[in-house]
């Protein structure tokens, strides 16, 4: 009888630790899996994480192009950031306008009536857009006075900023192409270059209108 109890005690002593080890190991593995899944969800499926990452990426790109730009999250910095963006775009367009004026004079000297007339229209359109950008049209809009602006509006605002910077470069490139064709006596292709430059100016103005709607639309 005593021998039987001793044998059972020995069996239980050796069985239970092993059983606990197995259960603990499985529990630890499940907990680790849950933690890993949790991290994955927080970093890849969380829309707030994605939005914050997107905003940071855009802001960093703009900061590289425009030193001193700090975005629009802080109310006190919004007007300053807006002015920096507009000044940068205006300066790019001003340089492009100088090239367009040189091209216009060359066309007049060469007697290319049709093309110089089209270039005159291009200059008028470009000047109008530049004046709109240089002189803020939105006054005391809600965007600048609101304590907090919604995240989607911040996203769209910086997206438009980035587009406008790129589009201003597109205008410069298109007008440079026009100037090159005129300077190298390729007048037959110059008329088409004027049309291409006009399209880049129109695209920039459309983007500027979209940006303006965000600014005046915030209550």
C-alpha cells in the first residue's frame, strides 16, 4: 500500500511540472503572437497612423523646397506658412515671366505675328495668375482663425501646396522650351510650345482655386 502511494506521488511529481511547462510555453507563444499582431495592426491598418505619416512626409518635402515652412497645424503659423508658399510660387512664376517676355520680344523682331500674339495672351494669363497668388484673396478666412483644422483639410492643403510647387516648375520648363525654340529659329514649333505653356498655367490656376476652396471653406 505504501509502495503504491509512493509510486503515485513520484508519477505526479514528474508529470505536473512538465504539464505546466507545456501550458506556459503555449500561453507565452500565444501572447507573443497577439503582441505581434497588435503591432502590425497599429502600424499598417490604423488610418490615423497612416495619415500622420503621410502628413509628415509631405511636410518634409515642402520644408526641403521652402526653408521655414512649418505646416498648418498650429494656428499661429498658418498665415506665415501660407505666405511662404505663395512667395515661392510667385518667384518661380516671375522668373518664367521674364523668359516669356524675352521670347515675346524675339518673336516681334522676327515678325512672327501669330506666335507673338499667342505669346502675348500667355503673358496676360500668367500675369493674372501671379497677381492672384501674390495678393491673398481670402482675407480673414476661417482656416487661419480656427483653433483646430480637421485632419483631412490639413492633408488636402499640403497636397495642394506640393502640387503648386511642382506646377510652377512645369510652367518654367514649358516657357523655357518655348524660348529655346525661338532662340534657335525653330519658329514652326514655337506656336505649339506656346499652347503647351498655356496649359501648364491653366493647370496651376485650377490647383490654386482648389487650395483656395479649402481655406475659405473652413468655418
